[in-house]
């Protein structure tokens, strides 16, 4: 049935031009196809007729009785019947004759009817046969047609086939079906097609073929077994349409999408597709991440043309050494090789590079590489985890000076496995809203009262137990889930600040934010909507940013604009971990920062080191000169508290005041 449907769909334009009313039925007389002329003649649409049992087998109304029907089914010749009386939709009776042809496609048997309607037109047997012949001609003009005998030898090839394939009838007749395909296809795909035909099944698909001159061309092929009544194949019909230009365009687009234009290697997108397929097939392989050591130094020493030559020559050596392996360029100086080969062979690439140096302008360039080997399925089970694990391994190689290719260590494997588990569980925790918020109070030293709190994310997982922020935040930033955590914390902070304000105890709440969140152009809108949702006054929300955030933000006008808009709403920006690096007077000038938090690393030794006291004092004075409030974090003792008060610090935060606690506990402090 599938084969006939495919044939009807493929030849629909030809069939519609046949001027006779025509119908195709299954062996049991169920109508499968009803052409446009039949629709116009009898008044019934194809939708009304197809699938119905048409009453031409009624002995009182038709020339065909059950025994005659069996005769039709068992005949290899056309049979003409007269004295059909067929009803129209309007109730009119049509006196008609018909030519019936029985045919077998696959294991199914069909009967094609061509009607002659007396009321409309008279056609003799010759004319009807001419119409059927025109159907065959139409197919011949639309498709490349070949016939194969039951041994797979070509017995006929039409002009369209001869034109595309450049064969002559004398040369192609008698050749085997297999000889028309590239050798590699004949071993697998063609054997599969032949197996389907021998099993009395239709095969359809796109295939690559060879012309007489050995050039390749592509066709959409439908291969159909033509059977005897005993289900034995008499011969095979091959219908083909040339799709070479379409295929070339597709391949060109794929090259643009999947190939690195500079080296000709596959790109990261194509690599990910291949790795995903290998994983789905449970194929074992090693994922080798390679990085050219000191590449940027090499770049500085040479011009752009030399840099391109260097990359091309390196790619050539990868292909020469790792033959039959998938190789991709995934970064400017980063490459990945997929191979089933052993570690000792992979590590041999280092020696191969030394034996085959890269020359630029007749001068050998010393190339050193670092590599990390991760295995599927032993080490990691997804593309992203294979990539991360290999990069982590390379990082260690780089720390030790580079110039080596090593496998994922047991310690790294354990750490990465835990990281993967945290990532997996975090997705679920965010979906289930299983994170919680604790608040650490901040004391204004001029009043001795708590006037603000910092909202801190906490995660107690049923499987992992307590996951510290030091583990959680880097993974969230790496995976992009920091946006979801940020949204969760913003909502909780605004909700709590609004509650305290309504209870008559207004208190500012600080939330930490990342540069990635502020690169979202809708960040201002999101914050304003959250404040409005909980009816939270904007001046009760503080946003803490790091010095690294500030350094990157100073060169991104869109981030500065968003910060200024939020400051105009009343939101306070706090510079966290001040003094730990990246310090810049430029961002202090450009960004709307109104509070500094001196990092706890300066506070922990402030009582013992006079130099630290002077540094902290300098920071406090710097803040005062800029009219910026200064808070010291990490205050743990009364002595530290007293000294900071003496140095003129505005506020403190730390265990001396309180550990992070639930919102209900803040009110008791």
C-alpha cells in the first residue's frame, strides 16, 4: 500500500492530465484513488469515494460478477468490460464501459479502471488504450525509468536516464544494478535496496549514483517490485528524479553551517552533532581537547597571513596523524579530536609535531600543545561535560608548563562528577523552588542599630546535602542558571523588604548580581516589575556588584545606562569585596556606586598588622572623600568592631553581629 501511495504522489501531475475518468482499487474493491476527471464526470469528490466500497461488483448493476473479478485479478492483460451502469451524485445513471488492468506492487494487488462514459463521449478500445499509453509516456517523460530482471540486470533504460547517466543503451543493458553506484554505496545501501525488493517491498530514498564517466549525481529513487499472482517478482521498476543541483545547494549550506572556513575542519556545531550521535549509539571514544601553547605570543610575533598559515599547517598535521578520526576547530587555537585510539598513540602526536615542524617563511616555528583526554562513557556522558572535563584537564597541564597530553585524573573525575551532579540537581531545585534565603544583618556604627541585611542563597539538597555558595555560584554562572537564581533572590528580597516596611520596621535588603544578568537588556524592566509586584519601595533594595563586574561594566554603555536608570528609581549600588583587585578610579567615576564593602581579607588581620590598619583607614577616607558609605565585612570580634569604629567606618557586617539567619530571626536581634 505504501509503494502505491508513493507512486501516486510522485506521478500525480501526470495522472491529472489523463482525460479519462480513472479509478484505482485495492484487491477487495476498496477505492484508493479517484482522478479529477472522475470527480467532474460522476459528481463525487475524491474524499467522498476514497475508502468506500464501490458497487461495480453488484451482479444486477454491473458486468463484473465475483468470478469475473477473480479473472481480472489473475490476468496479466488488459480486459475490457461493457454494460456498466454507474450512478452519479445527482441521481443520473451513466452507461459506461471500462478497461481494467490488474497490477501488483510489493505484496499488494491493485486494479486500475479507465471508464468510457456513453452519455459524455464514446471511445473505442483503441482510444482507451491510447489514454493508458499516454499515462505511461507521461511517466517516461517525468522520471528516469529502468527495469531490472530478477537477477538485478538492467533490461531497459529510458531516454531521461540515458541523458543524466551518459550511458548508451548498448553499454548499459545487461549491467548490474550495483554497477551504477559508487563502490562504497554498493557495499551497504544498494544491498539494502536489493534486499527490500527481494522481500517484495518498495524502497524509496535519496541516493548517490555514478555516470558512465565516473561523475557523481543524486536522485530521488522509488524502487518497485512487480509481482506475479503468486507473489514472485517478475521484474523491478526503478523510477528516479535528478536532484543533483538541490543536493549541491544543500551540501554548500551544510558546509557554511558545519565547516570552519579558515581550516576546513568541522566547527563546534557539527562536532556536537557527531558526539551526540556517538553517545546515542553508545559508541566508545576518546574526546581529546588540544590547545596551542602561548598562541597569542606567536600571533604577536607574526602577521595575520602567517597566523593563518600556522593554523592551516597545524590542522594538516592533525588530519595526517589522526587519520579517519573526526577533527574540529572549536576556538581560535583550540581543537578537538574524536578517536577510539589508545592514550599512548594520542600522546605520540607530541613527537609527531617535533618530527614535522611547521615552517613560516622558511623558518621552523616551535609549536607546543596542551591536551586533555576524556573518555565516553567511562568519564563523562554528555558533550558539554566531555568538553568541560577536557578543559579542566588542560588547565592543570598549563599550570605545569604545558607541552603534554594527559588523561582525566581520578581526582578531577571525582570533582567533575560532583559538579555534573550539582548541575543536574540545581535544575530540579530551581524548578521546584527548593532554594532558600538567609539574611546577614549590617549595623550602622553611628546608631548601633541594624539598618540593612544581605540576602544570601542557601541550598540544602536531599541527595547532595548542603551545597556551599562557593560551589553553587560558579556552576550557576557557567551554565547560565545564575539568571534563574538572580530572579529567585530578587523576588525573595523585594517580598521580605516590603513585609518589614509594612510592619513598621523598614530595612534595606542587598542582593548580589552578576555582569551576565545586567547584559540582559530587560534587567531594568524585570527589577521594576518585581518591585511593583510586591509593592516594595525602590530605596529599600540594594544591588551588590563585584570589582570585576565594575571593571567590565565601565566599557559597556548599555550596562551603565541600566544602572543609572535604577539609581534614579532610588536603588542603591554597593561595590562588594573592595580592595581585592581590579581597582579602578575610572569605574568609581562612571558607575553610580554609593557604598563600598571592604573585603574581609583586610579585616581578619587588622589587629595584628599596622599596614592593614593603614590600608583600611585609607579606604575609609577614600570613601568619605567620594561621599560614599563604607562598610567592613567579616567582623568577628569586639576588638575589630571598636577599631573600625575608631577609624571612622560607617557600618559593619560579620559574625560579631550575627551569622546569616532566617527572616524571622532578624526581628529578634
